């Protein structure tokens, strides 16, 4: 997967929901058919990109706060990014 493809996928996810971006196990394994190594690269890139855009990024095993509730990342969630209202 090329860097331009990763950027496009990330941008599409942001358009879907600007406040909360989620990359699922299904998307990475089935939809995009990424190997484990490609998934690691993708998640690293997505985390860096989303951090730079003002998101707080959570990966497997993390807990996060969204809309007044605490959540644990489920096994189906590979990455969750939350954008605070005051971030730009």
C-alpha cells in the first residue's frame, strides 16, 4: 500500500466522522487485505497523521473518553482517534 493510498483512506475516515475516527479489524484484514506488517505500518502512519491533525489516538488495549463516557477498545477496534472540540 502506497503512502497516497494511506492518506486517502485516513481522509475518507475523517470525512465520515470528524469527531471520532475508527479503524476496525475487518477493514484492515478484509477490506484492505493488509498483512500484519502492512497493518503495523498503516497504524503507525495513521496515528502520526491523526496526532498531527489534533486527534488523540488510542490503540488496542487502551481506554478512551468520548461523549461523557469511558470506553475500552474492543478486539474489533484497531485504532480509535478522538478530536476534542477545541482542537483545530
